[in-house]
C-alpha cells in the first residue's frame, strides 16, 4: 500500500503541519511528506480530506491556497465552509 493510500487507515501517524499553527480557524491540518512534496490534509468524521499538495521547498500554504476564504473556518468534523 502506498503512503498516500495508507492515510485512510493511519492518518494520525502524520504530524501537525506548520499551517495548523499559523492559520487561525484552520485547526487540525496535518501533513504527509512524500519525497519532495507535502500533502496537507484534515482528518474528518468520514475519512481524510486532502486540502493541498505542494513542493516541500515552498513557504507554508496560505488560506487561499487551502481554499479558505478570509474569515472562513474548517469545522472539526466536516469539510471546508465559508462564512
């Protein structure tokens, strides 16, 4: 089983991403390192929601890159919503 596919079984093995601390209203963002890339995701009640895939040498993702409008939040157990 590939590392990305295994997220469905063991998503908690991945650490919190820097974006988890830096973006208010976006709790629970984790990342999986795959070679030169980071997969940013959230654990939801129905599985894993992949938010963004980016090269590891790039700066942390912004709200817009994660699909978060200003003032929007990611609910603890659901998909991204806007205000």
